[in-house]
């Protein structure tokens, strides 16, 4: 059983097993939900959701890989060999169980290459309050597109009105 973040590391594990083995990959429903979005946008991921009827058969055999979120308690722990999948895994060595260092983060240059390759009309930045405005401003200047921070408030998503740095720079959305 692999314990991973539902977004990012879980899909990396699914993809690795799909590419390198014939072993069925069984995932927690929260991971299945996110992985279906990946499929929608062209990423081939083969997996069974824990909601499927065939999962019991796959789990009872010795073949099969189970991927669950790090924070979810799942079944009898003695029934599975468990491994943590995280970019932080090197720091968790020796704390019981196996761990695999796998980071799903992009550095600044990779983010710029991604934006350039996608050719978006609008970019919404998130996940780093400290840098999301700076990143949005840089993207807006570099690619001459609209870019702004995405804010999460009380589980609702809203987008700030057009930020002043875009108005001043005269950038227009494509």
C-alpha cells in the first residue's frame, strides 16, 4: 500500500505502475476522482476505484497495488506492506516502514515552460500566498496575458477582479 498525496504523487505512482508493470492499481475514491480529471485531459492512467466491485478480488490476490491518501486510515495495517511516497521521504527514513522520495513540484523555470507550452489566455496562481502575486505579475509581463492569484475562501473559489498591475501595464486577455 502506497500512502501519497491525492493530487500529484498518487498519479505519478499510478503512471509508473501502468508503464512498468501489468499489476492492477487500486486507488482510494478521492484519488480516483482527481485521476479522472487527468484522464479527461489526455493523461492515460489505468486504475480501479475502491468503489468497484472487482476490487475485492484484486485486493485478495497478492497482485495489485493500493494507493491511498496519506491522511486516510485504511483497513488492517498488518494486512499490507506500507510505503510513504513524498518529496519529504528522505527526512522520514528510519521512522518505520518504507518511503520513496518523489516530488511532484515544479520549479520556477518548469512553471514558465508549462505556461509557454499551454498558451493560456488566463493564468490563475495559487498555493503560495507569499509568492502568488509575484508569480502572477511575472507571468503577465513575460507572456503578455492576464494572470492573477486564485483565492480560496470558505471552500468557495473566487477570482479577484483584474489586479492593478495588469491595468497599469495595459495587458489584455487573449
